[in-house]
C-alpha cells in the first residue's frame, strides 16, 4: 500500500487522476507572522476585499494574518510590510499595533488555493491520498491540518478492522470523502463572503443577524 501525503501540489494526485484536479487560485493571497507583545484577544475584521486576524500566542507574542483580493503571483519584494500598512493602516487599534511592529523579514506571503473539481475517489488500487493531497481547502475554517490528522486516524482504523487492504481503503474513502468535500465547499463559501467587494453592508448585516439568532437558539 502507498499512502500519498504530498500536499497541495500532490504529484501522486496528478499521476492518479490527471491535471484536471489541480489546485485553483481562490483570488486572494495571505500574509502572516508574529509580533512581540500581547495585543488584545482574538479578532477577525472584514473589509471590502480585505481581512485581518489577530490571535494570542505563547511567550507573550501575537499571531496575525491578513488577506487581500489580488492577482495570483503578484509580489512586491521588500515592500510587503509597507503594502499592508497602506491597506490596513486606518483600521482599528489592534491592527495598527501589529502594523507598527512589522519588519519585512517577518512577513510570510502565500497565495491561497483549493482543489477543484473534487476527486472522484481518494483511492486508486492500493494507493490512498490523505490531507491536502486529497482535499486541499482554503484556511477559512481552520480545518486543513485537523482533517489530515483525522484522515490518518480513519485510515489506521480501517486497516486495523480488516486484513483486506483494498476493502479497508474503500471503507476509508466512504468515511472521509463526503465529510471533507463538505468542508472544502464551506471553506470556499466563507472565503468568498469574507473577501466580498460588492454589497459588504448587506453581507455584514446578514452575518450579524445569523450570529444573533444563533446565540438565542443556543
């Protein structure tokens, strides 16, 4: 048996299912890093085609990320931090406190991708795909690494349950493919909502209503 866990640009996925199931750019890129100091609690702020998130980290540091709708592969070497200040420098205090500490070497830039169309199976013969090789998704739900771990546990469970390897791989596929396909779709929808540049007021009102109603029902 071969377990292919070779990530977003999986050579195994291409070899098994062809280039049709390749990573697709979602239309937005991300920047991320950490800074010294504890800058408030966890926040995620949405604008028009822009987003900025802040989460506490250990050791008195703070994680941050930013997203923007930009062309794929667009780079501004040596000026990424200045670009972020231009986009977000007028946002709330928490964001500005992060931007004030940014230095260029600390900024990691990544384009965002997901696998589309979805694979017809995560198994071909005795080869099985797990993690991003099978179901790469946008990071909007924070589930990518989590689902890779669940894949591994489910695969081990299936292989332990029967000595028939092909049957175990089919069981793994039945268990994991529907669940992860739903997450890929949901993450993509969240990404589109977060980076909407048209009617952001309507989007925000709908989200506030959903959160309020959800809180009352809970």
